[in-house]
C-alpha cells in the first residue's frame, strides 16, 4: 500500500508520490463503488459473506487519509502504519503473524 513511498517521503520523487496518491484515491473510490453496486449488500453483510459497510466506509476514509498524508512532511509515520494495518483488518486481508 505504498509504504515504501510514505516511508521515504523526503527522498521519493514527486511524480511517484502523485502516482501513489492517485492510486490510493482510486482504490477508495472503487471500494465504495463496488460496495454500493453489490445487490442486497445488507443481506450478504448479515450472513458474514462481506465486511460490514461501516468497515468499508472507514477503510475508504483511511485510504483517502493516507493519500493526503503523503504530501505532509510532518506526517506521523506511526499513524500511517497504523492506518495501513487498520485498512487491511477492516477489509479482512490482514493476516496476524501467529496464524
């Protein structure tokens, strides 16, 4: 999720930062669009087939947040790392080390 970009914000070329920012925003947009397009999402959510909508919404917001923080030289790397882990957990793509 571009941790190599935001982890080296002062070193990485602006072009790569813009590319990463655009990609994160596109992912956030597609995540919500695909969620809204899935018919009977509430049913699939209640059956546990898909993540809760609130998790999708927060993951989308965190992706936008990461995109915004890419250009902030005072951004806290710990927050960015935490948000990346949170996004993965919210979407069910995060695997704990002990599993």
